[in-house]
C-alpha cells in the first residue's frame, strides 16, 4: 500500500481505499508507504471515527490513546511515527472505512479551495512539536468518558492532520485556535456536570443538535 505525499489528503484517502481492494484496512498497511507526511495522515485517519457524524462505535478511546502516543513523538521531534505492534494489526472494516473516508472527502472537497502550502513553519521541528502539544491535549479529551468531549477535540486533531499533510501552516494555526476553544468548551462541560449534573449536559447536547439541524 503506497500513498503519495504530494497528493492532497482526499486523494490519499481514495488511494488507501483503492489499494485495500475491499479488505479491512490496518495501520500496518497504512504505514507501509505513507511517505514523509506520515504524522499528518495518521492524525487524520485515527481521528476520523470520532470527528465525523458517521457511526463508528468503540474507536474513540483506543484511537485516542494512539493519537496521544503520536503526539508525544511529535513533541520529541521523532522523524517517523511508530506504534505498538498490537495497534498495527487493528482492523478498520472496509465498509466503515468507505463511510468515514467518504464523509471526510465530502468535507475536504468543500474546503480544498482554501488549502495550499504556506507558512513553512509547520514543516519545521518547532512547529510540529507545538502542534504535538495541542494534539496531546485533544487526545486526552477524546479518551475521557465525558459526554460531548469526543467529537470536538477529534475534529481539531483531524484539521491539524490536514494542515500537516497539505503543508498549510495557516490552516494548522486556525485549527489550533479551534483547539483553544475546545478546551474552553470542555471546561464548560465540567462546570455543568459539577453544578447541574448530567441533565445539563444532555440539554446542551440537544440544543447544539437543534442548531446544527436548522
């Protein structure tokens, strides 16, 4: 399995599906030829099950842990990512991958007009390390079993992955600002749990869903 770093993220996702040829995807297969955009591509893929409104239960906690591992490696300025052997063999069903990648590409096609290489700091060690710290925080929020705290941080990680893959420092910076908002939102969720209880969180969830559906 081989994807090209010069391709857009959406094109790389299409390539992964084509080369899977109807079989389940594994991280080992992705690792086999991800090129020099390995961190960005893996951040995007591992955050997808939680970032998008596509049913993929059971992925937030284990993938959040893997994202935290990748984040630490970014902070430590590793040249290439590495993951435990048990994670490398974890399978993502082909039909699930189709739904996730399809939803991701639908979103990416809408914003690709804005994405292009700029602000080269993103490819420098200091830039990648800084993004690693934010990604680590978002990964921890994904792992915690608190309502409404999976999708938002996962989307931030996905957008950071897009920025890294596309060499777009401005896009990554905008994703980082969204990450700061995610931390504030998480703090508000904690406040609701402490003062109102779970009912307050459920009410907030229903309110957000009503806004989205309008």
